[in-house]
């Protein structure tokens, strides 16, 4: 464990998801060496890999016999994992992390925010296009970590937290955009996590300039290296 943490803490922005998984107890260390770490996250079922060389990545991945999801930090091990596990789809993201100890200022409050329950599944499913897995969305609503923004009693948007610990599922309906609601939701969720002693972070898809600008405006730090999700 100590060797794994020592490696991951060399780049806490890139490895925030891995560090938070270890701290929450949802990720266990499978392999750790001077040049890399392999974790298994029980919440998402993902193998989380970070290596400083292709050789190290291959050594670390030898601990996994089969995998449905591999999250590779840095570039090493991506093609090897694809071939070894038969993974096809790639998703490039970067970590955006808030390391501030003080809460984010909640200057704009155009909406009322309250927790969403399972009755809002049709609404979330209709407006959140990034994930079409109904069972996953239902579980996220049951977790009590998905919140809606309401304007004059009408739902205007929502934000959640993924099963790997990342903030996400941020969506604002077109009629309510450019009114500060996305910033309000992001601030609310980040401050809630801070109160619980967690590090707020999100994983932003490559090319999502709007999300990147939102997080930069709130003072989030971005990982220098990209992260590649490998899926079937």
C-alpha cells in the first residue's frame, strides 16, 4: 500500500481518481512497483492503471486475467490492454480536480437545488445522452448523490456522482442555459464533497470546451496527461 501511494502521489492531479478510490476503500492494490500501479475498483469494476513505461504497464496488467473496463493513466498499456482483453472502445478524458480547502463561493443561485430520487429516472434518461444504461442511472439516483436544479418548481438541470467517485452527469436543459445553473450545480456538488472530506474531481472528455471552461473558472486543476477508458 505504501509503495502504491508513494507512486500515485507523485502526480496527485492525474491520479486523483485512483487515490480517492484507495482512500474510500473501494479500490484495492493489485500490483505496485517503482514505475507503476494497478488497482481494481470494486464500485465500477474497472482496472485502474498508471505506468511510466510500456514494459511496466505489461508487467502490471499480468495481474488481471480478464477485464471489461480498463482506465489507463498516461499512454502506456493502452494497445496491450486492448489486445489482451479484447477491448474496443476508447474514451479520452482528463482529470479536473479542486484542491482548495475552502468551499467554492456560491455567488449565483438562480435555482433551488434538491436531491433527486428514482421517480426522476425518465427525466434524467431523456436529457442525459452520455449514458443509456437505465440500470446504472437508476442506481445513481438511488445513491442519494444526484441533485436537481429547479426554477419556479420546474426541473432545469441536474448533476450526479459516478460510481467511481467522479462528479458528473451534469446537464442543463436548453431553455435554462447561460443563466449560471451549471456553475451553481457544480459548486453545490463540490462543496458537498468537501464537507464530507473528499476531493472533488471530474473527468472531462477531450474536446468538451464548455465543461473545461466551467471547471477552470471554478479553480479546478487539470491533469497534464490524458486518461484513456477502454471498454467493450
